[in-house]
């Protein structure tokens, strides 16, 4: 294994760091753009999700109250009258009426459960949006630090004319200006 000089090691490390910084920028830039969105949209979305969540919870509570008081509300109070009317119960059949009432109560309960689940889903979406917003802010800060490091590396490269792009230049020209040929003038 050949020994390298400090200068060669530092130049190799410098090249590797430039490649790593460019890769980090390529990775982080689309992420920060995707995670960040205007505050007005986020506020509207957050407000809408909170309203949806609270309204779903209220509708769920109202649905539970409706289930308990269903036999006292007008259209559904007819079910109670039908059940206690001997003629209707005997013509339709008591088991059929029981199945009908169970189906009505089951559908109302199922609706209450669905509305409650929608409220919980709105809450989860709202919380995930908050996490994504914080992640977007943090990624933007990290990208800023990477861009600062890239600027420092570019400054060092320009200051010392390291020629990392494959073109090496010297700091001073040794050819006098008068001796440079002009291809346009013959």
C-alpha cells in the first residue's frame, strides 16, 4: 500500500465532501419542498380538521342520545305503538317486529360508530399534519446548514484554485500579454 501525502489525503477528503454535500442537497431539497406548505393552507386545513373532529364527536353523542330516546321521537314512536298493538303484532308476527326493531337500533348504532371513527381519523390526520410541519421546518434548517457548508467548500476551492473539476489553473500567468496571439487579427 502506497503512502500518500497529507495534501493528497486532504484533497481526496475535500472531493469526497463535495460529492457528499451535493448528494445531501439533492436528497433534502425535494423533501423540504414537499413537507412545507403555506401557513394559510395549513391553518385552513388544521381548522377544518378540528371542526370535523369536534362535529363528529358531537354527532356521536347526539346519536347515542337519539338511540336512547328514539321511542319518544315522533316517527320512531310509531314503532312502539306498532309493537304494543295486538292486531298488528299478531298479523306481522312478534319475532318479525323484534327483528325490525333490532335492525333499526343496530343501524343507528352502526351510524354512531362510523361517525365516531371519522372523528378519530380527522384527529389522527391533524396530529400527523403537525408532525409533518415540524419535520419540514427541521429539514429546512438542516438544508440551510448543508448549503452553508457547500458555500464554505466552494469558497475554499475558489480561493486555492484546487481544480477539482478536472481543470487546473495556476494563480499567476507567466506569459506576457503582448505575446498572446489574437486569432481574430491576422
